[in-house]
C-alpha cells in the first residue's frame, strides 16, 4: 500500500497547481464563458468520458499535437510531455523506447520487448522498429499509465501509448494541408483528404513528407555538412464501408520509408569527473572515421469490422505489420584515435538491422449493450511474429565486414479475456477483468560468420499467465469522480542474441501488481478540468538489460524485485475567454531490490555504487534507467480577437529531472535535468480555416547529453539544438 506520509511532500509540491485553479475561479461563471470540450477516450475499449475511466490517462489532440510536431519531430516528441512518460532512442528516429512511471526497457536489440505497449489503430506494434511510425493525421494520442493487461493485447505491465488515426466519413469532401520550413532546411508537408465515394463508401488519404539537410561537419574527413540530415515519407489510405446502421468496415493500408543519419555518438563528449559537456563541444562538428547511415522501409494493413446485433456488438480487428528492410550503421566508439577527441582505446564500427519482419494479429471481441446495471465484454486474441535480424562488425580503417551474426525468432501468443462492469448505484460502478495468455518464443542462430558462438545456438521459451484487475468509480457529484484500482500485468520471457563473448541469454517472465487511486473533476462550470492520482507497484523478476562494461556486449538478467511509487496531477482551463493554461506534473520513485545483483562497470567513468571483490558493481537500491523522478509541463495560450481573425501567442515548457543511463550509478553517465520550451506566434482567419505561424523549439538552446555508450570511453549523444520555423496550415 502507499504510505501517504512518505508522499506528503510530493502532494504539497504538486499543489502548486492550485493557484491556477484560484485564477480560474476569478472568472464569472456566466453562460457566455467558454467551456472545455468533453474528452472521450477508449482506455477500457469503449468510448467513455475521460472523467469516468478508472485509469490515469492523458489525451493529446488538435493544437497540442500540431505544436509539438511542428518542427518535423519524430515520436520522441512525447518524451516528458505528459506525466510519467519518457521516450528515448540510441538509434535516432528509429527504434524508440518508452517508459511509464519509470518502468521500461533500455534493450536496443532487434528482438527486444518492452513493458510499454504501443497500439496504432487497435493493432499492437510489438517490435521496437514498428513503434517509430510517424504521427500525422491522428484523432488523438492516449497515454494509459499502469498495467493494462486485461483488455489490451501484449506486454502492457507499465502502460499503453495508443494512437488513433482520423477516420473517413460519409458526410462531405474535406481535409487539410500543412507546410512548415525551419532551420537547416527542415521541411514538413502533411496533408489529408476525406472523399465520400458513394452513399456507402468513403476514402481518406493521408501523407507526410519530411526532410532535413545535413549540417554537421566531419572534422576528421574535412567534409562539410556531412551528417544529421534525414528524409521521412509515410502514407496511409483508409476505406470506410457502411452499408447500414448495423455494420461498418474500416480498412487501412500504410507504409513508411526513412533514410539519413543514424544516431551520432560523440567520443568523450562528457567531461571526466562531471556530467557536463566537454570543453569545446559544438553540435555542428564531430570527428568520426566510421560510416554513418540508416534506412528503413515498413508496411502494414488492418481491417476493423463491427456488427450491431441488437443486444451485443461484435468486433473483429485483423492486423499485419511488416519490415522490408532495416539497417543502421554507426561509429560506436564515437571518434578516432588519430583525430580525437580524447582517449579512445580501441575502434568499434558496427551495424544492425532486420532482414525481414512479419507480424500478424487477430482479435474477436463481443460487447454487451444492456440497459440495466450489468455490462460486459469478452474476446480472444492471436499474435504471430517472425523476425530475422543481424549484427555486423567492421574494420574501421577499410570499413570491410569483419563478422556477422544472424538470428531468427518466432513468437506465437494467444489469449482469452473478459471484463464486467456493474453499476451498484447511480454513483458507484465496479469493474473487473481477467485475461489468460500463452506466449511462446523459438529463437535460433541462423549464421555466425567469423564469430565463435559460446553456448547453445537455439533456445525455446514459453509461459502461461492469468492477469486480472479490479476497480471502483464513485461520483461525488456530477462534476467530480474518484476511483481506486488494483491491477496485474505480465511480460513474457525475452531472449537476446549471442555475441562473440556472450551466449544467448534469457530473461524470465516478469509480473507487476499495481495499486492506484485518483480523483477527476470538471471545475468552474467546465471552464477547467483537473485530475490527481497516486500509485504504488511492485515488479517481480523484472527484465533488465546489461550493456557495455569493458566490452561492447548486451545480455539480459532478472532483478528479484523492483518497487515504484508516485503521484501525477493535471489541470487545464480558461483563466479568461482568451487565455488558456495547463499544468501537469509527476513524481516517480523507483528502486531495484536485489542485494545479489551485480553488473559490469564502465570503462572510464566514476562509479558511485559499491564495487565488489570481483570488480562488479552492486545495483541494489538504484533507480531504474531513464526513470525521471520529476516531470513538469506547462502551457499558456493568449488570443487577441481581430476584425477578420485571431492573433495568438502560445508557449509550452517541459522539465525532466536527472536520469541514469545505465543500471549502475556514476558521475558521468547521470543525465542532468533538462528543460526545453517552445514559443509560437500566429494568426488564424476564416473561422480557423487558415493559420500562419512562426515558432521556436528549444527556445533557450539548452544542450544536454541524453544518453551514453559506456564500454570504451565517455561517449554520449545529445538533444536537438534550437530551431526556428514558420508554418502555414489550411483546411477545405
């Protein structure tokens, strides 16, 4: 249970939100005052008012999404933008890793699984490479915090990030287009068109085109503007078939093609004995003698069918996701001994990729439509994945292939699930759910060229598990509701490929039990809304990834226990009819609890954990990697009505406290707090149909190391620099 006495200071800290509420209360509650739109979510697989859902959930949509994505940002734009959510990647614009309430997975293997599930149009995107699909023409993004192991398909013990594309409709021809240009010739074109084809068919076509010029010089080769550019293409075509009020079918085909620079690793970018950037750091310059490039092509399709049978509704969701090719190639040591910077004991140039990936999923779900107090939903789920991936090493001088290891994994899972909702009274609702899952993985080494593999060349793992949740929602009045929830979650065993010095490793299944409680409210005649939640969880056998040390290796381990607790709060509303503000924040405390767990230490950094007689580092008591203790967000928008339109100023700010990059704690590989802000000034007219705006992202030009490579030197990678841009958006 949560010890509220330990949380008291955190509650007081987040109570800084309350002055906004006081300011909101100053405005007269006249009927002419603006009201916030009702937010509906599908956190429980039904469309519900966000206030009535017994889950800590945030919805991002409309202008918030447009502002955060205006500079060509990829899916990492979500990092720190809602309470308890972090997103990072050592692969640049591909293979993002998600963390909710500090709980995630730093594994960058092409076979890695994550405890945060990403779901796009009701289809799980299981492999990490699928999670980076660009965000465009979406109706909204839901972030569901805490275990979601009953109603959602796979690996959701930490939570779910759920995207829903804007759907076709039969009403009329309509759409929008958006064009932006920013620093380094960063261009972004996004457009969508809804076209009714008949009284029963409609089509929606969406596209995204993004480009950035190379602008980082390679001082080793004396090549100007050699790196950091990219090209991003993505398309989505949807067809709606609605022949009657009792049946509709939605078909979706989508693809993505991206190429450009891989993540730039910068040798000794961290000053020894500190976590500061090294003297002379310049984002626009790097000395590297390894090749650097990245390309990816994915495709997918899904069909969502629904039948209204009177007393029940039947749903079918069929999904396919595929990777045609993926290759990322980089200079992992970050530099060259001849040109610096700093000490580089040995050269490492590597590449990794996917030869092919095919993922199939099928769900059938039936949902009751009872007028009485009892309603339910039940279903079955099937998932099958086949993926072949490789890891290469190269001779840095000639860039000739030195070794190649190819591995293959088949993953098959099936589940049966059900959920019941019972209205005990008009004010009190109970919900409960149960899911049984069988998960099997068959892993083998396909080829080991110039690699002497240690240990077995094939591993099979399977697990059966039942998960459940129970929650209650009580309405204090028409505007305020409270909830409490107990939930469990499960992640199947994970398998990591071998290397020349490490055999195939397996991490056993992990489980979580989470308790949370919260309150949600519409305030001041719906001119504002607020929510507050507290939670406590325990993970048993948590899967952890050990990387680096004194060699470039990756392996999986289990920690006996991990504990987490925290608090999350959000408030938004109108201070005046033309002035809207929002504030959100979270506190997350995570702790690894395993006195017997030791890992390899870094090659050059200053360790602050106890070191055993065997030279390994104890990680007992450490926080989880990438787990920010504090996240705070604030936005403000002021509007000046003019004769023919509106002039506005909008600013958004996010703060993330320090983080650990690895399982151990060290001075150098502790990321400093990061504060980034944006400003947008614009004019819209024709009832908002057209908008022209100028913007700045990372307005203070804050520079931080946000991740590291620890096996060789003090290599790290950094956040994006300041960006200026303009955007025009129109509708039809």
